[in-house]
C-alpha cells in the first residue's frame, strides 16, 4: 500500500491556507478604514481648535478695540476715544441689564466726576456739585442752618466725628461731645461717604430734626439723638477774662469772620488789663490759610509764619512784620483734633518760642487745599501744596508736639464741668506774670 504523504499532507494544508488569506484581507481592510476614520477625526479636531482660536482672537481684538486695553494703544489722557467708547458700553449695559429702569442720569454723571477726583486717593480732594459748593460757601461765611457743631473726617478710619460743639446750640442741648463718631444719620450709614455728603445730610430746613446714631468711646452701645436744626451764626472766637488777669481766647475754626472776631477779642481783653493769655486751639479743624496768617500777624515777631511748596518745588512764603508781637506770657492748648490752620499757628508759636504748647500732639494735616471753580457752577477742591513751619518742619502725618504733654480728663469735664487742661494752662500763665 502506498501512502501519498504529499497528497495527504498537501490536501489537508491546501484548505487551511485559503481561509487565512481571506481573514487577512478583511483585517487589512478594517485597519485601513479605522486609520482613515482616525485621520478624518484628527483633521476635524485641528480645524475646530483653529476655528475657536481664530474666533477668540477676533473677539479679543474687538474688545481691546472697544475697551482700550491693548498695551500698544494705552490711553495717554483721561478723555480719549477709548474711554469714551467704554463709557458708551457701560451706559448701554446699564440700560439693558440694570434691574431698575428709573436711573437718574444726572446722578451717574456726578458720580463719574466724583470718581475721577476720588481716584486720587486723597481724602481732602473733593468734587462739589452746585448745591455742595453753595453749602461750602455758606459754611466759610460762618452762617448756616444746622445743629451747631463742627464735623471733621478721620482720614484713617474714613468716619466723620464731632470736632467741636457751639455753646447754646441744639448740638450742646442734645448732649453731643467732641470726638463723637457719626455712625448713622436718619438711619442711613455714613461709611464711605464724603465729609460734604455727611454734612449735607445733617443740615436742613430750620425747625426740622435730624436723627443721629453716635458711637462714643467708653459707651457700651450706640447713642441715639434727635437734634433740631436752627439758624447758626458761627461764633468762631470766644473770650473771657479771669480774676488773675489771665485772658482766654478760644478759636474754634478759621473762616472769613474769624480775623475780625479775634481782633475784637484781643482788644476787649487788653482793655480789661490782660497780663497773660491762654489761646485754646483744641478741636480746631482748621480753615482758611489767609485767616490764620492774619491772626498770626497779631502775635508773632518779624519773620516767616509759614511757607508752602507745590509738587514742582515752587515756594510761597507768608511773613509777619513783627509790629504787633505778643510779649506777654502765652500758653496754647492743643489736642489730637487740632488740625491744618490751627497747626500752622501752633507750630509757628512753638518755633519762635513765644508761648508754651500744652496738651497732646495735634492731628498732623500739613497740606493745603484750593477750591477751583468750574464754568458750570460746580467746583473741585484739590490738595495743591505742602506747608512747613518757620523752622522748615513738615508736620503732615506727624503733628505738632506739645511742650508739655497734659492729658484731658473727660470724666471730670462731663461729670463736674472741670476742664483740667484749661485750669493747668491758666496756672502756667499766672506763674509767669510779673
């Protein structure tokens, strides 16, 4: 018997090879199809990414053009095409999306002007509307309708406070004190407002009342007060003669009427035989540079009273001829609320050594503001220069230090009516009188 091994082996091998070839063709076709699909998907993904990048670039270029944010086209001035375009965008956004429809455009405009000045970061620079300017002028003249108290602004806390209370006024009757912080006016919080805005809310028609929420150091809770508004003629100078021939003059603020009031007070005391003087500048927030210079000329020897320097180093000097130099014993009362013009006078007296400063270090406002009127009836107040005492001391942020530190006893004053600082100053002056 013969065995055809090749046939046998060949027959069996011939059928398996045909099946494998068929499967190989299918696998190669499937691979080519998958590879083609993958390439197409990759191309689509690249196209999508490119399209998104192009759209984003176009959008960014458009927004940069509108908003003026490109480094190459940075605005060179405040008013230009870019800022005007942005204002138009802001106004349109408010019209389309702000939830209230009755938006006061005039308030937006005033807010825009205020924002320009506020951006300086200077608490003493302010924008005044026509109404604000009118109130400022009334205050400078010394006549207004209000409660009878000076209001100052703490530059560090941004809070308004009572810096002085007139005698015989609604403020005194209500029990307001120097240093009281004004937290709310008519239940409206005062944080973040300008001093002029706060004062405007306190003032009002004669006979009406204003509700004040006060924070007072030492009290556990806020104090609530209703204070009547009346016509107030600011008595910026008060004088008195004591039995030991020691005269007393208090200057609460330097405004247009202060020079004449001071001159009259000095004449009255001299006519009564004054042999020494206590000059009280405590809680005096300042005022007009011209007024304090004129008063200084009635006290200082010949020489500089104060000088100012602007940002370019230009110097302006205010001097005294020395014809009315005060040659009697003099004590000057100062405290942390004595600021600006009162520091000019106290600093000059200290530099010349013609009087002794008693109390605590002054506020430290050694800069000068100027009110610039605009053609539409509004105005701006800008800090324009720094002032220096006769010896060249810049006291801004530092204050004028007293020759003798003597703290105020508020408990005795408000409970017993005893002014320990004043009594001590009277003793100092009396001890120097022949």
